[in-house]
C-alpha cells in the first residue's frame, strides 16, 4: 500500500553524488520537489570524471556492475546510446611478477617457486581443517582472510594491498570488509573457476561490464539533467554548514559562505554527506558522546595521478593491483582500455595511478610533482611499463573521504550516532559516506532509488541494499536478484496504490 498522506512537499538532499541524485531522480520523476545541495562545483561525488587537454579520467576506474536486473534495466534506460561494453582483465603485481586475477593455476606455478606453492597449499589445507574441526573466532581482517585462504596466500595477495588501502595493519581492521568483498570467493571456487570451461562454471566472476562511453560521471550528470528538467534544483558550490531542526518534518539547511551563503527550508532531509558530519551539523546540538562517536568515523583519502602518454597502449589490463610497499600507488587503470573516447586520439594513452593516503600523512604532504615523479619512477624502473620520454604531462587530483574505514569500533560509533539521528523525524541517510557503508556506485544508486520510493509512500527498505551475505561479484548459476521496480516502464503508475516488491 502507498502512504500518500505523508509524502514530503520539499525534500532537501545533501550531496550530489550518485546516491543523492538517485533519490532526487526517483522522487522528481514521479512529481516530487527537491533541492540538492552540493559542495563541489560539479555533480558526481566520487564518480566524477575530470578532463585534461582532451583526456578524461575517472577517480580510479569505475565500472557499472549489479546483479539486480531491474537496476540494470534502469541503467540501460538512463544511459541509452552512451554505453560501451568493457572486457575485464585484472592482474596483480607481486614481487616483480604479474599474476592473473582471478587466480590462474598455471600462472601461480610459473611465477612462484615450488616451495612457496607447497607452503601456500599446506597452509590453506591446515586452515580449512582447523576451521572445520574447531573454528577460530574471526576478530579482525587478518583472521578473516586467513580463515578463507590460509596464511601464505594471505601474505602473498592480501596483506600488503589491504594495508596500503587502509593505512593500518589488518589486525586493527574489522573483518566486515572481507565478508562484504570476498565471502564465497574461496580457494576452491577460484581453482575450480580456473579449471572449468565458461559453460561449466557454477560460480563465476564477471568478465564483461557496462561503462558510460565518456566517463562514469555521465551517470550522475544524466540524473541531474532529469531532476532539473522536472523543475527541481541542483545547487553547486553549496557546502552545507548547519541544519536547524525546528521540529518534526521541519528543517532549515544553511549552506555556502560569504555572498553565496543561503538557507533552504524543507520537510525532509536526505543526507549523503559523511554520517559523522551530519550529526555534528545538527542544531540543537547532540550530546558530547555522540559528537565523539561522530568524530571517530574516519575516512581514507586518495591522490590520483592522471598521466598523459605518447604511446598507443601500456597494458591490456582493466585494473592492475600493485602490492609492493615501496611503490607509491596501489592500483592502475588505463582509461583507453575502457573507452576509446577517454583519449584525444589513437596515438596517445593515459594512466590513472591511485595513491591511498590520509590527509596530513606522508603521501598527502608530498607536492603533486613529488607524487607524480615517484609514480613515473616506479612505472619506468620497476614495472617497466613506460619510458620517461613518453610522458606528456600529468594532473594530480586530491579526493577526500574516499573510503569509510571499518576499524574495530566503527559499528559502535555508527550505533551511537544513529541513536541521536533517529530521534529527528524526517532525517534519512543514504549512500556510501552517508551510511558509512562500503558501497559501490550501484549500491548507492539502488539505495537512493529505493529511498526515493519510500519518500513517495511505498513500503520499501533502502537500508537492505549491500547487506548480501555473498560477494557481490559472484554470480551463482541460475541466480537472479530483484529488489524492486524502478521508475519508467517497469514502475507502477504514479497514483497506483500497490507496489510489487520481489
Ligand atoms: C578509487 C575508487 C574506485 C571506485 N571504483 C568503483 C567501481 O569500479 N564501481 C563502483 O560501482 N563503485 C566504485 N567506487 C565507489 C563509488 O565511487 C561510490 O560508491 C559512489 O560514488 C558513492 O556515491 P554516494 O553518492 O553514496 O557518495 P559520494 O560519491 O561520496 O557523494 C557524496 C556527495 O556529498 C557531497 N558532500 C559532502 N559533504 C558535503 C557538504 N557538507 N555539503 C554539500 N555536499 C557535501 C560530496 O561532495 C559528494 O558529491 C570507487 C570509489 C573509489 C574511491
């Protein structure tokens, strides 16, 4: 049943990333009114694509992937005429060698000495035996990886990369990230995957994905275009600074500074800004213990070096994961391998080098030139991918709040913050930083579409997204996931009183 009586008249959406725009898209397509406030001079959040002298760069390659066919259909409608298909080729660079990912048996044997192969095999068998006889408590990220892959494979393929991404030892990180990202991805399934023909695979990792031809930002841009077309507002350069709660369903949001400062009043708030910030922006202010918990919800930041090259192609990879601690970047992608439209002509290519860091740390404090120089040195001297003379130029992009850090206390801190926010009628959270959940863009969009429908009075639960118990990339034979129907052709008509929830 649709509860039309409580549909808000004016929804204020904080943040114009995929989540906020998806809420606005769904709500306005069906006649609602929103104002979206965004601190940046562009829409897209982490899904922005920056341009530099005819080249286009995502903040780290963003692929579209979801197991939800309704969401795929929604995506195809939104991006009609702009989608290209990309073949996935991923590799891991470890100890000077390249390993295919998913793991290919021949590769491991070719690239590793027999003693290491035996060591990996025995440590995996040992942990499998141990877990089936007397399962050990999984207390942290290290425990979770070891329980799944054994100590040796953890040390070879997960330890260094995880510590690069998170900037902490795996013992100080929650196991939740591992269960979200690799549950069901056992050594057995990977080995089986490597041995079986594509037809025989019961469990497979996706090998092809959809991508917007001119960069991932086209997805948020398309949503923003529709919101504005529907008569609502997307205000850029409008950082939210405080939110006054006048009472149930009555908010005033202050944004911007100086001459461009302003405020807007509405009867519902949808927040995609970092969860801890939302709590701290609220007036009347929350209790000191809530403020403390809010401060403890930390993010990891990112510097990406966008390198322009006079070269046709560097590698055929979609992604290359780089483990060695001595190399400043953790991941590379070559935009031209995703879409030819990402480079000005076929004689040139480019690379995006992801350097994970925290504002103020050793990497963040380096100048753009120093970071770029270290990237070029590693590419030329260690990976042997380029010659220095092929570098045409670079651009550094500094991105804050890129990764919510699942430390050992994050769930308690979220619970404390939520105990305060839940007392404010009309506040809704959604998205990656907004819910402090390690969302992909499709999760944030799906959550947003569902929240849009919830605001329209439908009985749906947007918080159920990205809580599946198996790794999102694994497709089991015959599996289809459907949560809801989204707007346009498969949505019920606006005034319909019923909704099908699969
Ligand atoms: C390197 C990297 C690679 C990734 N690769 C993939 C991929 O391949 N596939 C995939 O699906 N996902 C990928 N992701 C994840 C994807 O980027 C996020 O899931 C998605 O952007 C989350 O959308 P969101 O709207 O929830 O949050 P965000 O994109 O973070 O949007 C939040 C918005 O709120 C704004 N904001 C914050 N504070 C304020 C304020 N005070 N006032 C106003 N506005 C504010 C921000 O500027 C931002 O625009 C990747 C992420 C990174 C960092």
